[in-house]
């Protein structure tokens, strides 16, 4: 079974994963028209989509997923919505939770309402493994309960609840992905891996919270986008999928690997105050998504090398982002590090 779409609304695709997903879609399925809706927050960047400007079958709309009239108008002309749009950074959610509740929860409700009204084929919500909360032992299955512990993960859990309520109450044709930590080209330099790489390029300290022992499952973004594509086109309606590699890597292992690839000294690592409510481990059972025929193809060693090379070769992409508001955020988050 495989679906076909004439046209997709992809919300939040000026960000990291969404722009990588549009790149995959345009390359592999050029017959599908893509309408991108993005508010261009600090994390949204038109440079991520520059190669598609003025190409046939692609349109960018600058706007907010919370704008009911705009979303309704755009939804009238497409067969499905894929929602990447969200406030996404845990540390920022500890400083300004309201923005997360507005976009992640209310914005998802606006998209669900439009998808229901216009009888879309699919509403695909891009969610996160963080909805399960910290997992000290074992692996989270899709049927496990939600135990979110940060304003970010609580807002993502709430967005899933809203979407699932639409599926139950109105038959919304919902699909959900719960992914682990994506990394790769075009990631805004506030998440761990691009912070470490761009700081190392400048010989700045590499900040690790507490002792750097928190475990994540790092997924190369191209692999993550292939899973989203597989689920969008082939998964049975109503299904939820964990997406990850199954590997476990600590922050300290990531920092050491970055420094080794770049030939920089380990003394650049600096242990800093912990993130409040820090989840020390996420781990996913990925058997359901592998039954669809997907599996990760890029090892962490290869993905990290490719990512380091991309940041080294694209200073013109990230350097302008590390200015102004970025340093206000950085000082608040890593106060002891910045003089
Ligand atoms: P990102 O922060 O790089 O990009 C988010 C995008 O959403 C930006 O382009 C931003 O401008 C846009 N946006 C924010 N608020 C908006 C609004 N109100 N209306 C329209 N656009 C808005 O995010 P990302 O890392 O690419 O994550 C994409 C999605 O995947 C998010 O839903 C996130 O929760 C989820 N996710 C991310 C990861 C990860 O490791 N990055 C892992 C699992 C799930
Ligand atoms: O797990 C999926 C989630 O991964 C996504 O839903 C989120 O949108 C995404 O931001 C990410 O959340 P994390 O909190 O796991 O990612 P982050 O890169 O912020 O942190 C990864 C780990 O590294 C975590 O244990 C905290 C630690 N860390 C992070 C930063 C920014 C540090 O030690 N130092 C840092 O400077």
C-alpha cells in the first residue's frame, strides 16, 4: 500500500528537520507540490530552503500555524499536513514556556481543525521521544504512558493528546512520529552537537551539563527524514512510530568525538551547572518502524564526521546566527562560562 499526494502543507520547514525533509521530498518525489508555512522564529531560516525558491511545485508562505484564517486557506488546497512547526529547545522552554504552549499545543489544534474540515488524507504530527520522560531502564514502546518532565516535552505531549482527541472524536487520519535526537547539517547552534562543533571551531569551551553522563540516541537527520517519508506514504492511518537508532551515547562521548575529529584538545570540555529537571536517558524500542522496512543507514561515527565537515565548510550559514539575541540566550543559559 502506498499513498499518493498532489500537494502537501509542510509547517515549520524553514527549521532543521523540516528543511532536510523538503530536500528529500523534492529530490525523490518531485511530482508532489510542497507548500511551506513557517513563522521564521529565531530558529527558522530561509537560507535552509534557498535552493527551492522559484522552482516549480514549491511555495513558501511566511505565517503562523496559530493563524486560523491563514491555515484554513492553505489547507483548502492540499491533501495532507506534515507538522514540524514547534518551539523545540528544552533550555528555552525553561525560560519562556508560554511560547511552547502557544505554538506546540494551540498551533497543533489549529492544524488538526483545518485537516479535519478539509477532509485531508493524512495529518502527520512530528513528535518526540521526550514525551515518555526519563527512561532509567529498558526501552520505551509506543504504548507506554507519557511522563513529560520539561515545559517543552509537556507541550509536545499535549500536542499529541489534542491530535489523538481529533482522531477519536472526528476520525482525523492521524500519524505520529516520536523521534530521538536528530543531528546533521542546518541545525541551529543551540542544540548539543552544533554548540560543541561551532564552539570547537572557535576554541571556545564545550559546555557539558553536570558530568556529561546523560544518554541520548543520536539519529542522522537524513535517516530520520527517510523514516518520516516512509511513514507518511506507507504507514496505516492511526499508527504511532518511535524513530531512532537504538544506540546510546553520552554527552561526554559526543564532545570527545567532536574534538578528536577536529584535532582539538580535550581540555576544551567544560562541565557546567546542570539543566533543571534534566532527563538522563531516553531509549526507544524501534521494532515497529523497522517492520515498515526502515532502518538507519548512517553510523554515528560517519554522521558526526559529515556534520563536523558541514559546519567547517558553512561558516557563512552559522556565524550570523551566533550574534545578538543568541548571546543573550547563551549568557542566561551558561552564565558561568561567558565573560
Ligand atoms: P527547529 O527549531 O529547527 O525548527 C522549528 C521551525 O518551526 C522553525 O523554522 C520555526 O520558524 C518554525 N515555527 C516555530 N513556531 C512556529 C509557528 N507558530 N508557526 C509556524 N512556524 C513556526 O526544529 P527541529 O529541530 O527541526 O524540529 C522539528 C520538529 O521535530 C519539532 O516539532 C520538534 O518538536 C520535533 N523533534 C525534533 C527533534 C530534534 O532532535 N531536533 C527530535 C524529535 C522531534
Ligand atoms: O529527544 C528528542 C529531542 O532532542 C527533541 O524533541 C528536541 O526538540 C531536541 O531539542 C532534543 O532535546 P535534548 O534536550 O535531548 O537535546 P539537546 O541538544 O538540548 O541536549 C542533548 C543532551 O546534551 C542533553 O542531555 C543535554 C545535554 N547538553 C545540551 C546542551 C545544549 C549539554 O550537556 N550541554 C549543552 O550545552
